[in-house]
C-alpha cells in the first residue's frame, strides 16, 4: 500500500505523474476559488502569528507560520477533521 508521504511532490515530479496531477490540483485553485478563500487564509495566518511569543520572545517564522499555514488551509479544503490535521 502506498502512503501519502511516499508520493512525489508535484513541483518535483516528472511526466507522467506531473501531467496527471497538475490538472487535478489546478481545478481546486482557480482564481475565483483562491479569492473566495482569502479571508480564511488571513484568519488562519493571524491565528498562527497570534500564537507567537510576545515581549521579545524568540520564534522561527518559517517553522511556526510559513510552513503550517498552507497545510492548515489545504487540510481544511480536503475536509480533514481538525483533530487529524497534525498527522
């Protein structure tokens, strides 16, 4: 059985994998769809930023905001229950 984490990343995939997967993903990211998600993306980004330490505390914006944000939005789009999203 093939696991999701074993699948090639689309950006680095060659044909025929890339040729098959790109149109499937593109359908979910049309300009209208992306625009309709803008408010939710801002809300999710604010939530991640609000969770950062305050008062001079140190943080890593990449690991604490930039990396989790797209996965949070994509798992929401796919309907993954919130309790399962870390997996």
